[in-house]
C-alpha cells in the first residue's frame, strides 16, 4: 500500500538534497577560486620581487640553491636560467621553463613535484648581463591544501546542518499538510456503525472537499438502501401478522371440531406448531427492526418502572410455563429507568421465552428486577436448565446461533436482547447460578 507521506517526502527531500549538493559545489568554487588566485598572485609577486633583487644585487638572493622557508611552513626554491636553459644560479632541481614569459615580471604558473611533494611554480623574465634570462620560483602548496581542507570541512558541516534542518522542516510541513486527513480519519473512527449522517465539510481544505462530498453521497446511498431494507422487513412482518393470526384461529377451530382420524389430528397439531413458529419469527423480525440503531430515537426514552413492565409482560408466559410444569417465579422491586417501553417489552419477552424453552419440564425460572448496587436498575432471568458452556457464552448473542438443535427457535432472541441492551447503554452478561446448573442473564441499566 503506497503512502502519500512517503511520496511527498520522496519528491521534496530528493530535489532539496540535490539542490544542496549543487549549492555546496558552487559555494566551494566561489570560496576556493579566489583563495587559489590569491596564492597564485602572491607567488607571481614573489617571482617578480626576486627578479628585481637579482637585477639590483646580483646572484646573492638565490642563496646557493638552498630551500627557502617563508615562516608559515612553506618551503621554496629559486633558480636563474639563461635563454638556452642553462642554470646560472639557484637550485639545480628546478628545470628551466619551457619558454620565457612574454613580458618581464609577468610570471607563468604551472604545477610540478619537487622533493616528493607537489609545488606551484612561477616564472619571471629579466635581463641578466645584457641577455634575456628567467627566474623560476617554486613553492610548496601546504597552505593551499590547508585552506582547501578548511573550506571543505566548513561546507560539509554547514550543508549537513542545512540539509537536516530542511528535511525536518519538510517532514513537519508534510505532517501539517496531512493533518486534515488524520482529523477526518479520527472523525470517521469515532462514528458508530449505524451513524450515516453526512460529514460536516466546514473548515475542510479545498483539496478534501470533493472527497468529503463523494463520501457523503455514498453515505446517502447506503442510508437510503438501509432504510429501504428496514421498511421492507417491517412491511413484510406487519403484513404477515394478520394472515398468520387468522390461520391460527382456523387451525384451532379445525382441531377443536375434528375428532376422527388420528393422523389428521396429528397433522393439525404440527400445522399449529409451524404456525406458532412463524408467528414468533414474525414478531422477532418486528423486534429486530425496532432495535436497529439507525431507527432508534433517544427522544422515545421515557421514565418508567421496570418492575411494572416485567409484571405486565410476564403474564403472557404463565400458560406456557404451566404447560411444561415449570415454576415461574418473580422477585420484583421498584426499578426506575429511562427506556423505550416497546423495546424493553421485547427484551423481557425474549429473555423469559428463551429460559422457558431451554428449561426442562419440572424446572424453575425466576425473573427478578430492582435497583443495582452501583446505581441504576437491573433485570435478572435465572433458570436451572442445562446451562451454556463458558467458551460458548459469547456466541449465543450472535444472530441465528442455536446451541441446541432439538429446541425450536430461530436463533434471534438473544441477538435482539443484545441490541436492545446496547441501545439503552445497558451491560448484558451471562453467568451461572451459585448452586446447580443453569444460566443467569443479567441486564444492568445505567
């Protein structure tokens, strides 16, 4: 996956480093060339001055060809040659110049090696005893090399500091330029999965405005699709409830009047069971549709007493518990909270129905509610059924998960309970009784 930051750094840092290298080379030339010219001018001046002294004082200034120290660590040699290149005085190690300079005291320069080290040579022309001659002066380049090394060291240090400063400035600039992207990502990460509201493009950079606009258009299409699906599901569930209820009445009427063939009676019973399952699944689809986060409005929350709601809802399960010889008990205490009455009815119904379905005949189901120790209210549904293994307790809250294939159900009940608890900011947990087997579902409301 490519990175915008790395691409920007590559296209910015690379040219900056190349530019710095070019600037360093130009600075080196601008600093070294005048210094070299100054050294050369000094050497020419020394050759001209020595030629003047020879004209005035004779051969004495040539010092018998011995090396001359200038007091700053440089060694020098001088020699006098006639027009034929014969050595007249001075150092025999200095070769005669290839040609005399074109004008007196205007020395020509060249590089050579003398006594194992590089030297710079200047030549000056003069008249010696009525004939043309040349003075050759050679000087080591130690000072030049020292100056050049100092220039190079200074440039390397200076360009290194400048390069690091520029790279750091580019890095900070790129990071600051990409900050709106990071803020946009943080805003998206902070959103819930059901939040399809358009992004606010106020304060967005001009370059990000088309991206935000396209993203908002995508969110609008997703929201429209989700609403269409929810509406379709709700319409289907609503449309099915009436014919299913009518079919149930017809089947019960036929079952009551039919007392003949046992096979027909058994078929009618199976049809009634299938009808009951269809009615239950239709009701669960309605509950699921109401519990969708994008359809939930906190304005519907109202103060209510969970104990009264449980007492009202539990009456519908008395007959179901009696048919299985299950002891359905209540421990209800005042439990005030802010909630949606219809969703909380669905939550209670699904928890109690789940406990009754999985508790064997002769078992016990207890529904309790009251004030929680840490504040808020709680609802607890406990049974002494087979229980749920610890490693499977998170799975039962997923949709269409059924741990017992022998029990009739669609696997939606506990998923609906989880969604409704999340909508109310409640904490849902699954444990086991202190004694014996079974399951304990606890919902703690804030």
